[in-house]
């Protein structure tokens, strides 16, 4: 079953989340964290894919803090708008929403976060502050700058070698701060796993990253 559900964070904020069930008994759960564009078709498709692989998947609408049901496209104007919206949301508030989403699916077993871009950075932050079994961060920019604490759960990280927003020095700093992480680099640009962005999408890299993510989830979630 695929549905939108209303959740409440600990501070009383109510927000929407996309919930998708696996066929049969769940192996565990995943919280899918959006890019700066909202709950796009891409993010919902990612949640559906993990549900098809046996996980109860939930994707919280993190922009509901400032504007409900906000979904943006990928042109230059909308990217600028999206970055502006992101800056209006304090990290601490977003972590409350992530924790609420994780609580809703925790009955399914161990819970992991999987995040993309902004969601990748949030995934890194949540891995140190929200009880999780595992975290998978896709091309999250400025992770240490936005959240200097390192993960307390097993964490896998994916980066594009051609990603101008995440220089190699940033990845190296992450490795030094958190050597326990599982790091992968791909011959691709930022957002290489987003099939809705043909200028960025790299099918071989996306497929390999997905395979590695599923193996990581099988190891640490179920």
C-alpha cells in the first residue's frame, strides 16, 4: 500500500509523509530523506523501490515546516528557490521530523536512513543524533560543516568524482573524521542517482550504488 500519512514531531509540528509497504513481512524499515526539491516523483520512487525489496519505507515532507506540499523542479530558478527554502529550516527542527518518521516505522524492525543531497547531509546528522541501525548518505554537501558530530551507527557514503559542490578535500576530511565509514566514489556528477535529471543521471553509477546500498541494508537492517 502507498499512502500519505500525517505525522507529528515532538514540538507539535504536523507534517506529511509518504509511506509505502512491502509485500509480506518487512525486513526492517528505511526513512528516505529528500533533496531540496521536496517529495518529488524521484524520492517517492526511491521509497517504492526499497519497499519492493522488503523494507517498510517512509519519506517525510521536510519542507512542510515552511510550506506544505512543496515540490519543485530542477531549472535554475527553482533550484535557487529550493536553496532558499532549505536555509529557512533549522537542523534541529528537521531532526525532530526525521525522528518522528523513524518512530512510525520502528515496529517493522531495525531502521536506516537513506538521504540524497540535502537529505544526504541530514542523514549524516541523524546518524549521530537519532537512534538508527544504519545510514546511507548520497552526495551530501558540507556534512562536517553542518553537523560536526560523527555517526554512531554504521554509515555508507556515496560521492561523484565530478561533483563540483563536494570537492575531494571535503571527502578526505570526512574520511579523517570518520574512518569507520564505508566510502564510494563514482565517475559521475552531483545527483547521479536521480533519473529525473538527465544532465546529471549516470545509470551505471546509480545501479552500482543501489546494489551496494541494498547489501549494506541486508547486513545492518535485515
